[in-house]
C-alpha cells in the first residue's frame, strides 16, 4: 500500500474514531501497530490486509454495511484496491473479534486482547469504575486482570497475554491488600 493510499484511508477513518463525546481514539491504532509487531515476529502475513484491518477495526460499527456495494466497499474500490483484497477486508472486519480466520485476523484479534490485559488495562477499568461512582470495594472485587491465555489465537499472543495477566493479578492483589490494611472504602 502506498503512503498516499494510507493517507487517504487515515483521512477517511480519523473522524469516525471520534466518539459521541468528541474524544479522538485514533491513537489506539498506533498502540495496536506496536502490539502487532511484537506478535508478528516473522510470521508470513499479507501486510496490506493486516494494515487495512488495523485502520478500519475501530470504526466497523460506523461504516454501515460490510457487504459488496456498501460504503466501505465503494471507498476501497476508489483507492484502486484489488477486488480480492477488498473482499478479504470486508469479511475480516465482520468476524475478527469472534471468529478470526487467517493469520492477519488472528494477529489483530490477539493485539486487541493484549490491549485489554495487564496492569494498565486494569487501572483504566478501575478509573472507569470511579467515574461511574462505583464503590472502591466493589470495583476492586470486580477488577479483571484481562483475558485468559485460551482466548488468544496465536501462541505468541497467549504467552504475552499470560505474562501481562500475571502482572495484573499481582498488582490487583497488592492493591486489594493495601486498601484492606488502610481501611479505605
């Protein structure tokens, strides 16, 4: 994919990454790109397909129909992408979260799981609970360290996810103990 095509795609999707509150979440694409690089480690993949799935993954619900002739399909064709690649992007976007097929979809699936695993993800969940005014004791009791290894599709993803989950479990246990010792509610 040429830099010009990538720029056109980014111009198309960036506004779609803004939530109802106006917060831009496109920066997550770059974080996921780093996760994908760690997961990929020499795996044979179609780089263009992986990049397209990555760029569009966060706006699937705003693209309308993923079928032929839909908004996404028309846009992909306007870029001059081959029909086979456009079809693989459309079908991959419709299933990568629940039923990934092929190395590219599995890598994106695992990268997203890695984003939801570990200490930082646990901290983000705890902060979200605080914004909802959830009692600290309840929030800590429900705090999740991230997905278990069996949810990952790649062995590298499972290993990285398990390590992140262990770190989060230790952090959560330590935080629970500190809160208990200090009598914070």
